[in-house]
C-alpha cells in the first residue's frame, strides 16, 4: 500500500478565512495512483459547489520515479447556502491562488513534477491559451506563473499525442532533483524571460502582455533570491 500522507496533508489547510477540504479519494487502476478532489470551505462552513482541484496523485514508482500530480484547476468558485447558489470566489483576486499552489508544490519532492490542464472555460484557461499563442513564455502565463510559485523551476507547454486518446493540453512544472539541476532549470527559465522582455512586439495585446511582463519581472526576482551562485543569469 503506497503512502498518501503527503496528499492527505492538504486537508484542512487554510487559505486566509477559507479552508481546504480533501474529498472523493479513490484508488485508481494503476498501483500508487490516487484520484482526488479538493474543495474550499468558506467561513460559514459551506463547501464550494465544484472542486478547486480535480486530479491524480502518484506516490512515485520503480526506477526512481518521484511523486507527481496531474490536475485540473478552477479558480472561479461558487458556494451553496441551503441548496441555493450564493456569493462566489475568484482565488486570484486576493492571491489565494498562489498560496494554494505553494501547498500543492510542498507535497511534491525534488525530482517530481506537476501537470495542470489549461483546456477549460474559465478566464485563467483562456488567457493561458492566448498567452501561449503569442509566444509568452510558459512560466509567465497566468497558469504557469502559479506552477512556478509552487516551487517548480522549469515550466513547459506539454501535449502528448496518444493515437486517438489525446488528453488535454497542459503545462508541466519540473522540480529539480538537486541544486545543480535547479541552477540549470532556473537558467533556462531566466533565458526565456529575458528573451521575451526584449521583444518589441510586446506592445501588442496589452491586456495579456502587461500582466505577463509584470509576472516576468517577479519571476526574475524570485530566481535571484533563490539562486545560490553569484554569477549573473542572462
């Protein structure tokens, strides 16, 4: 029986006045895989109508495979009060989304990874797709930035063709297995960001570019803060 203590640690985590609720745990067909849904409970004790996270957690496996997660994320939530829909919550409005992804990142060790689908109908999904289509680096997209905030140093746009069984397009966050690889991942991310910031066409599509530029600058600050070498990243 695989150990799912890390996954279960998400239950009852606080997001300011909200609380995470881990439910619908289900052992999947493959050994070591667990299906789960993560809801948010408000200050009145009401659960969100739909989960903020739906996904699969893997405890890892043979050949040194580290734990990983494959998720769907929804930042726009509604709550039920006496069986009627009432006030909603958008996690990005007060940075609850960053705190959530840090919790998610904390349960994935070095060498693990996190995949999050961006094929959805919420604003974060559509803006991520649009951002990728105009060559904004994955880490600087709305969804990729959250994954980076979770401690994954390299973010990739990922799509696997499976001969008619294609899954949704996803952003894939890699967590380096050691400090040497962390430096390499950070350097790759920094190179992508610097190249992007030098582009003249960033003036187009301001509604996407301006927040991407701000996220890019914040990413570079995070890299500088965590980078252990004195050598400047270019």
